[in-house]
C-alpha cells in the first residue's frame, strides 16, 4: 500500500510540473523558448512509460502517465500553434 501512495505522490508532482509551463505559454501567446524536439522526445518517453504501466498493471504509472501524455501533447500543440 505504501508503494501505491508513494507512486501516486511522485506521479502527481511530476504531472503538475507541466501546468505552470502551459499557463505561461497561454498567457504569453508564444513558446519560442521551448524546444519542440525535447517535448516530442519527452512525449514519446511518457507514452512508453504508459505502455509499461499497462504491461505491469501499475495504477500509479498508468494514471500519471496518461495525464502527463495529455499535458505534454498540449505543450507540443501550443508550440506548433504559436510557432
């Protein structure tokens, strides 16, 4: 049970770390300081973690990486939108 709690807490902190960046991009209407390649690679890694989570049946990995993938894809989309 402690593993589940630690996993969910760690995943939550990593996941919410994307939110300030998304807010900043939306407010400033630009993302020129962000590397598109970095966020594409990061999104690919997150998607692989999600697959891994399904393979091992880990709820913390599945839940947090699903949300992180959506947030990372949002940043990539905003980067392309404000290019």
